[in-house]
């Protein structure tokens, strides 16, 4: 049976967060964002292996370091997210038909239920897909001075999240041919002519990108903990 492997690219600098510490290491209710992200995958019995990809010069992991039989640490981060993921894929011991899930280090709100729904929906698929949410707000196109020039239809539009989950052979081929440019795995797979499946995600699986996102993620995870205590 095809195995599920996870790659967590964590080699970015978090320039939009504008903090000295790369955002994946910022504290979220007392422990690094990255630690929350890892937990969901390490605790899932269906996942065979988890590969955390760090920048070669990363000095922060050591202080946070943790050990787990499923976890391997790769110091092969690239100049772009796509390069980071491809570098990790090259060192992965996987079969062509195995699944690779790629999940942003800065998305700590993924739940076991969401992860399971992604695995359930895609495990019999030939290609793969991703968590995504249908666009809910009215969309405006702006000019360079931030004035509205038109209202765009939101019909058929989705916001891509992660995990993005593809067959190992297809993803490696897609990223090898992509030149490191795509901002997510699906874009590289689409360029091969495939149509990745969209699996409905949730807003809580947000990517921490801007400073104000941290408080939102904190509120979501704090509410989870409160729910557990009740
Ligand atoms: N990432 C990576 N290698 C890169 C760039 C990004 O592994 N060369 C990772 C980030 O660490 C993050 C994920 O890809 O987990 C999503 O990227 P993003 O949110 O854009 O993070 P950063 O690139 O770090 O942030 P920014 O774009 O604001 O600099
Ligand atoms: Mg980035």
C-alpha cells in the first residue's frame, strides 16, 4: 500500500512578519509555531515519515530540537519554497506511487480531522490535490493607487492552503521541470497538465504571514485547549 510522507518546508526568513527570529520559531502559547505544526503529523498514525527542511545556516532548531522516530531533519533549504521542497524530495526514500504531503511550517491550525479528510478524499486518486477554501468575499480589482477598477466574479475561485498532497513520482517530475518558481506544489503539477482535486479546508488552517496573524492563530489554538479542558 502507498505510504504517506510529509515534507515541512521551514527554510524561509519570514520577511513579511518583520521579526528578527524566522516566523516558524516565534512563540505561540508558550512554544514555537513549528512545534504545533509538527505535532499534528507526528501524532497521526497514517503518516509514515515527517521531514523538516531547514536552511543550511539555521541556528534556531537546536534550541527547539526534539526527537521522534518518524522525524528527520534536512539542512537543504533552497532559495525558494519550491527549491526547498525539491531538495527534500531528492533525499526521500519513497516509491513512485507513495504520497507526499507538503505543509507550510507556519500553518499551526491544521486539525486531525482536516488531515484525515484530505487523506480519505485523495488516497485512491491517481494524482492528488490540496486543502483549499472557496472565496467568500466580494473581489475587487485595484489600480496602482489602490482604487477599485472592477468587481470580479468569485465563482469557481478557491484559496489554496496546505497540505498539498501528490504522488511522489508526479511531484518530483513537476518540481524538477518548474524551475523553482511556483509558489505551491499544485501550480507545478498543473503545469504538467493534471487537475489537482480541491478538498474543502477551513479558515483556521491559516498561514501566519503578517504580524496580526499571530494573535488570530493564538486565539484559535487557545480555544482548542479550552475545549479540551471542558
Ligand atoms: N519556505 C522555505 N524555503 C524558502 C521559502 C519559504 O522552506 N526558500 C517555507 C517557509 O519557511 C514557510 C513556507 O515555505 O514554512 C511558506 O512560505 P512563506 O509563508 O512565504 O514563508 P517565508 O518565505 O518565510 O515568508 P516571507 O515570504 O514573508 O518572507
Ligand atoms: Mg515566502
